[in-house]
């Protein structure tokens, strides 16, 4: 009799626990062909199927990404499986605990603000299948310190790594043709090489990167946008290649430790205040009779001819 009562009690307890066990894994769909599964024990979301993760109206009142309370506050890991072709705008924005993301080679586009303010995200690899990285995708990911952009990516959007304070180095592949405005603004970069495949460097692209001390601009770059290197206090010297024809307004504005700049004869336009408040500037190396020489004379900048 006692054994029977014990078995009945155990069965009752197990039945009571069933709903809680079921809740360990939550599932849903983005569309007919794209689904997600969230493990509440490992805080991991797995996304599978064929198609895109849709744009999310983060500021909309009626739109809920997963219809699960506080999921965006607990999500720590995302595994996107092969077959997913795109990551929509704001798809994982403001997931503050998110620390790991796996993006497969099937993804071709990452939408604007997709991972904005994912403050625990420390590393990311963007496969070469991704043609364009949207605007502000990793903006304010303040602990992001390791970024791998694989060959194949052609466009780095506006503000992609804005305020990524922990990002100290990055390799920009030769496939990239466009670096958007503010792409690395206020980042922690200490050095950067801009490949010759880049047609132009966007406005403020590396502005306020106060640790940036070494910049290499490869031959092939044609234009440097307004304020591209403004407020780069650690920058000491820059050589501009022969391919550049235009230096925008305030390009080196307030680079207070900049001592030397080489400007080739190919440059035909230099914007106002390109070297304003560069108080340590000792010499601008220019060609005789060049646009750069005329600019230096007009603005009272110290200059000399190449040795």
C-alpha cells in the first residue's frame, strides 16, 4: 500500500514538472520557411530554414520579435544555420547579454542596426558571402574587440563600428570598395590600412579614434571625405597616395600631434580647415607649383619639397 502511494506521489510530481520541462525550449517562426528555437537553459537561439530573418520595427508599438517576455534580455548566443540568406534591420538590436554570434556563408546581407548596442558581444566573423554590411550594424558594441571581415565583402556602411571602443585592430580586405561615413568613428583602433580597392573614405570614417596612430592609405583611393581623420590625437604622420584627387573639409581637424603629411601632385582640391588646429604640424611635403603648395601658402602652413 505504501509503495503504491509513493508511486502515485512521484507520478503526480512528474506531471506537475512537465510544463516547466517544456518551457526549457521555446520555438517560433519568422516566416513560413524560417524558424527559431530558444534554449532557456543555455540561453542559445538557433535559427534555421531557407530565407531571411526579417526587419524588426524596434520602435513600433505592435511588433514583437519573438513574443517571449524578456528574451532579448537573456539571449547570450545565436547560431544562424546555413540556408539563412539575410539578417534584417534591428534583428538582434539591444540584446545586451549577447556574447556570441555565428553567421554562415549563406548570408549575403546584414541590415541596418542589426546588432546595435549588443554590449557584451566580443567577437564577430563576417563571411565573404556578405556583399554589404548595413549602417550602424555593430554601433555601440562597446566590448567588441575582434572583427574578421572576410574577402568578398564590398561595402562597410555608415557607422558600422561607431563607438566600438574595444576594437583596436581590423583588416579591411581588398574586396571592399566603400567605407561609409563614421564607419569607425570613436573606435579604439590603433592602426589601419585602407586598401586601394576603396574608392573613397566616407566623412568622419575614422574621426575621434583617439588611439589611432598609424594610417596607411594604399594607392587606388581617390577621395578622403570630410573629417575622415578629425580628432585623431595620436596620429603623427600620413602619406597620401598619388591616386587621391580630393581631400575634404576638416580631414585632419584637431589632429594635435600630427607632424608630417605628404600630399601628391594628383590632389586638385583641399577643403577648408583640412589641417586646422594641427598645432604640431612641422611640414607638409608638396610638389613645386602644386595645389597643395598653394593651399599651404594661403593657409600659412609650413611646407617643403620632397628630398
